[in-house]
C-alpha cells in the first residue's frame, strides 16, 4: 500500500509540474483540438478501483464510461467528443486529494464523477472548488458535504462546484429507522459504526430517529475497520439482548461483522445503508446473512422503466464487473456533466468558451433531464431533488427490494 | 448472563493466532537479529496456498476432513518456499551489511509480496471466501465455540509442544540455540550456521502457514492485506513476550489477544471512560500495555537478554 502511495505522490508531483507548465501556455483554448476539427472533453472519474471497495468503484467507472460512449455515439453535443479518465483513490482521502489535483491540472477535464466515499469527497471539494471544476458524486450521502457541518441547525452550502445525484443520510438514516421500527417491529437496537465520515454520520441520523420513534438503543460500539476480528463486539451484541443491529459503514466490515454476530449466537438481522448494498456483502456474510437489510439510494434500477435501456446497454458493452449499487447514479452524474457541457457549448455558438469550467459549474445548477434513476436535477445545496430510497433484504443469496419510499419527517 | 468467560475465549483464540505468527518473528530475530517484516506476508501467502489447494487442486466438494491436512501441506509448502527463497536471495547477501539494509529489504519484500498476490492471484483484488469446516457451534456453559476455532484450539498448543521439543531435544534444535547464543563460536564448534538460519526461517514459515489456515477457517475469508496488520500485531506480541524467546512469543500473543478483547468489552463500563472503550480503541490499550511492560521489563515478559541491537 505504501508503494502505491509513493506512486501517487510521484503522480501528485507530476501533476504539480504539469500545473506549472500549464501556466506557461495560456494561449491554448479550453479543450484540445483533435485532428478532425472536433473538441475532446475529458470527464474525470474518481473511485476506489482497487482494494476492498473496488466492486462499487468499478461499477461507477464502467457506468460513467458507458454514458460518455453513449453521448459520443448519439452525438449529444455537436463537435465534442467525451473521454473518460478514471483514477483510483483506494478509498483514501489523501489519494483522492492527489487525484483531484491531477484532474485540475488537466485542462481538458471539465467535470469529475465521484468519489464513492464521503470522507474522500471532503478532501477533494476545496481543490475542485478553487479551480471551479464541477464534481458530481453518485454515492456520497453525508449531509455535511452539501449543507455544511451545522446542517442540523443552519444549512449553508460550503462549495458551489459540488453536486450529487444520490440522496443524503439526513434522509437515509431516518428512513431506515422508520422501516426497522414500524415494519420490522424491532424495538431494541445495537448501533455500530466504523468512525468514518459516512458510517458515523449515518449511524447518528438513524439513532436520532429510532429514539424519536420510541425505540431503545441497548448498546453502541465503534469498530476498527482494519481488523476482521469482531468476536468481542459480537459477544457484546449477544449479551445486550438487542433484536436488531444497525451498522454505519461499508460491506468489507459489515459482511464479517454480520457473520460473527450470528455465530456468537445473536440471531438478529444486521441493517445497514447503501455502503453495504453490494453482492460482496452477501458473499462475506455467508449463509447466516439471510434476512439482513440494507437501504440504498433510489428505486431499484432493475425495476425502473427508465433504466431498462441502461441495463441492456451495460450488458451489451461487455463490462467485466457489475454496475452495483451506484451504476444508475454514476450514469446520471456523467450525463449531468454532459448536459451542462452541452448547454455551455450551445450558448457559445457551438464552441467551448475560455472559462469553460466555471460556466459548466454554473450550468450544472440548472440541469434537468430524465435519467436512469428518474428525474435528475439539483436543489440550492447541490443535492439531488430525487430523494427516493429503497429497503433491500438478503433472500436466498441475493438482494431483494422490499420497500421503496422516502422520509418525510 | 456472565460475559467474561466468552470474552476470555475470544481473546485466547485471537491471541493464539498472534502467537503462531509471532513465533516466526522471534525465531528469526533470535538467530540473525533481523526483524523480518515480510513475515506477515509469509502468513498471507500461506493462507493463499491453502486456498489454492482447495480451489484448484482438490476436486470440487472434497470433505473438509480430507482437504484440511492437504491444505495445511500446501500452505506450508508455499510459505516455506517463499521464506527460504527470501532468506537465500534477499537476506543472505546482506548478512554482513549494516542492520538497516536487511530491515529495509524486509519492508520492500513485504510490499512486493502483497502486490504480487494482488496482481496475479485470480480475483484477489477483493476478499476471497475460504472454505469452512461444517458443523454447528459448540456450547460449553456460557461459552460458544465455532467449528473454525476448534482447529486453532487444537493445533496451536500441539504445534507449540512440538516446537519446544524440537528446539530442546534435537541436534538441529540445540544447534539453533547455540547459533542464537554466539554464531561465531557455534561455527567453530562445527555447526553449519547457514543451514540453521534456513531452518529458522522455514520453521517460522510453517507456523505462519498454520496461522494463515486458522485465519481463513476462523473468519471465512482472506485477502492480500490480511498479513499487514496481523503481522504488526504478531511482532508486537513477540516484543511483549520477549523477542528471541519462543515461549515468550506464544505468551505475548495470548496476553495481547486477551488485552484487546477485554479492552473492547469492558473499558466502556468504567465510569467516565465511555468514549475510550470501543473496539477502535482496543489497539490503543494494547499498546499502552506494551509500553507499561517494556518500562518495567525492557526484555519483555519472558525475555532473557535486553534487545541491544535493532
């Protein structure tokens, strides 16, 4: 891992060097002219392409790639060819920031899709905002990213260049709490998180709503994501008498955690957020994971009429990896960037203006189209206006949608 | 219900695994004063070796009772080959170099092995599922023991006993003790120290391989990074027990495992310590314990000599 970060540092240095070179060549215009007279616009993708979370990350990358290819084929923007460049952040905030610097240094990059992790997004936002480079995340759900750290009391948007197509944990946590309390009829919860931006935030919004509904929190625990031994925690869960476990975090830990809790003798379901909604969770949780629940953003892609084409195209494109939880959202995020570029180009007589990045960021606010996951548009904070969520349950080794809806307070 | 017996068992199981891996650190250190930081990866490759035997060599659906011994042999073969190869080609040429050179080599080797498995083992870019021993958990009073843990409970003490016998009673074992005490004089007495060093690496690797199989059976999954943190913990266990002492490695492992587990289970119950009690703090408490032990016994719990060279 250290070796790869050395490469990343070298990359960052190289990116820095590129920035300096870029200073000396201001006469170039926003996009590079390709031989055929068209312009190539690069859409950056930042996601974990290796490591534990790579299943989700590769789904994001492939879906973004599919969107760019579709736009090129259908000639959505006249004279502009889209190219996707994906960088690996290994789910590490430091790598994410280096990638952000690299994207900023590449003048052809007019928008970035990603990242997967809220903690990574935190480290990237300012870099992108300083460069007025638009970032659209298909997966970040931490409310503070768009509504400021005091989002519970006073909302204030920290960065104007950051948007997301997924909904937030301010809705996801309470939505899960309502399902667990009202539909599953579980009243005693044991709350566990991994202390990361996403996990801790989600666990907190869940806990607040669960208590408000009248449920009891019989125990809390924070696990160390570097380990696979949760036996001590599992024993605590068993002895707490909880009838459900809520986990704020991601599937590489959630899978073994679910398995070890059941092995310790507590036959209670584990409930998590979109971070555990992956086929890999089922693989890691093993046979005892049946009945575990996850909430995830949006309605199930397979069942949406608007997503049929995406699902078919994805299959035909022959990607090795599944599109996973965020495929539809990644496609829509990429498409939002394409729409914004289109508007900018059309307003400028079919050419990219010199300050293309700032204009794309401004145009993003007004983007509105019918995407894979439904209507895509952004509110005043950069959050998706589509706030749908779905509860999934593990059944016979597969995720099965059980209830779609949203949280209305 | 009283939670303590179960938590102690949890800790002892975790500790046994630390102990198995710690043996390799301590034996190599005792004989060549090298901290073999690649040992965590030897443990990891052992687990992958076992998985390879299960997935690609044995026919599908082989009973675990037949598969397990063969998997152990496969694991030991892979680990030993890599450890002995590392000794021969990476450490031996540096035997008389300044101490930092082999240390840095070991760290480099650790990264190289991780990345090699990541890049070339099929599907190793995310966690792989490891076969499990069938059969439900066993209950003894309040204590629940998983089938996968039985292996660890049986194999760890037996292999420790065999190792103690080997080191104390056999010719090669006494040769190891002599080499550890004074390599130059041992050489003068006719001991082939090069061979002894290879034996130390190989024995350490076999224990790491057993640990790797135990890890797979216990957690049901292995990944290319599993050796990094576990290796660090096992090294800590070796220092805690007294590096260079094989009994110390096992005791150090058990103490570390129990300390981590009890810290997770009970620190939060102490009034005012609520926020320091979760599992994410268990490592902190384990290292506080290490510092305390080293303050009062710099040679470790069972160590005889002060570790004067690093």
